[in-house]
C-alpha cells in the first residue's frame, strides 16, 4: 500500500504544480471578465477526482484500523 500512497501523493503534487499555470491561462482567456466554462469545469473535475481518491484511501485506512481493533479484541 505504500506504493499506492506514494502514487496518490505524486498525483496531488502534479495537480498542484500545474494549477498555477492553469490559473494564469484562465486569467488570460477571460472574456469580458468571465471565465470560459469548459476549462473551469476541467479544473474542477481534476480536483474532484483527486479529492475522491484521497477520501477513498482514507476510508480504506479507516477500515484497516477498525479490522485491526476488532482482531485485537
């Protein structure tokens, strides 16, 4: 599982690393002050997918902790 956790953290680092340039690009593509919907949606979807992966992993870790507590009794 350690490799899986590292992959998750690497993905998070990649998303965060690319976020700054994406924001700059979005700022340059504003149309009369408004952002274009498609790239905003793309950024949102990237963060949602990453958030779901983190939450899924936390659930797995919680389940393992509960199993270990149950086995110890």
